[in-house]
C-alpha cells in the first residue's frame, strides 16, 4: 500500500479518513493560526547522533516544504557545544529558553555506560532534569527519543504514564515504575510523546509534526526525506 499517497488523498476529509496505524492531524495547524511551531532539541555530550539528527531533519524538512516550523539545537547549561557518542563535534549551540518552545525533543545516548558522557552523566549533574521539570507546562509537548525517555523519567515527567524507549532500556524503566509499552511511538494523548530506539526518533518527530500541521504536510516531508514510517503510534 502507498501510505504516503493515502495520507494525501484522505487529508481533505480530516480525521475520519485517517489510516488505522497513524491517524490524522486533527486540524491543529488551523488552530495555531499559522504561528511557527518552535522546536528545541536539547543536546549534551554523549548524545546519540541519530537521536537528535533524525528529528532535526524532520522539522527542518517541514520548513523547506513551506511549513511554519522553527528548529534549533540547545543546551541546558548555557551556549556552547557538545560531542556526540560517535565523536561528532558541534559548536555554536544556543542556550535553552524553555518558554520560547512549543516542542522540546530530549534525545538519549550512553545508556550502556554509566561512567562516561551521556544520559547518566546528565542525570547525575541534575541540570537538565531540573530544567525539564521547571519547563513542563500544558502547552509544551515533550518528545522523548530512545533513552531520552529515561531522562524524562528521572525528571519526574513520566511516572506511571504510558511510554516506550530503546528495547535495552525497557526493563529498567519498568523496574522504575513506568508503564512501558511495546510500540514504536507512544502518545499519551497529552503533552508526552515517546519514541523507541534511535531511528524511531524520526517516526516520533513525524507524528508530533502531524499533530501540529496535519497529514498532508507530513506526506510531503516523508517524500522529501524518502522515508516511510513503520510500526504504529499507540495513542492511550
């Protein structure tokens, strides 16, 4: 089945014409009055490159096809740079201003190593988890990618809410009391969307984008990226 073509053909009839797996955009773009969707992707030393680059590509591609989306990489510790898990060095990253974002993407990285850079170092420092806790508000959507969901849980933002994460981290989160589901993307129907391991961040970002601007625009983004989502979005 050509799912992208189906998305385009059903967009005109709204949510009633949605596919079973992915749903439709529910007209949120009209409700936003075409104001830019402001996306901040929080990065740190040891972050998994595809965890942040996948969503960055999705939201950047949305802008290139004419959608009002503004995306930037940010850090919770002031302006600077970071080094990814596989040695990618990025400089000129801005300081995070949570009040200036509509979507905050929290990637993961380094779950399997407790003594190096990555999520455990960020959780231990406490700066990122504290900033996330203080940033939470009803109109701010949090997108946890891979083991970035572990960071969100450490910040107290998941608790018993439905979520997903990388398959190697699921048992850990369950032991911490999280309601971990076996789905590629989990949307709890509110301000929390979680994506599974690594490449699932692309699917999660496309779903958040679809909630904001609708399925037709997301079909354009998928075509531009030559990417087709797989699995399902579990909406609880």
